[in-house]
C-alpha cells in the first residue's frame, strides 16, 4: 500500500498516512511503498526518497541465524581439516 510522508527541510517526518487520491499542496511530501520487514526513519531531502531501516528481528529469528552461522563455520572447519589430510 502506498504511503505519503510529510517532512521538513531536514528530512524529519511529521506525518504519514495511506496515500489516497489527494496529495498535499504546498507541503514537502514523498509517496512510497514500505518494503516488507522495514520501516521509514526519515527522508533524504536531496533525492526526495524515504530512508528505510530494517525492523528488529525477534529472538527466534536471531537464534536461527546464529545456528546457520555456526553450521557454516563447522563446515568450513571440517573442509580445512579434511582437506589437509
């Protein structure tokens, strides 16, 4: 869903709402879609583009990433040990 953000000269967002048929007149605004897993923190005023930040991961997602990283490390170590024989 498209969103409209009204911002100031520094890029600070003062209001956000779902885009409709009307757009603000006389105000700085940008219209965009927020990618899944992200939220808007401000606006790059030079490029008139929203700046997104990734949503924090929950504890389960963090543990899954840790397990995956550990598995990859074990595979690399196994390859080093067996490759040296």
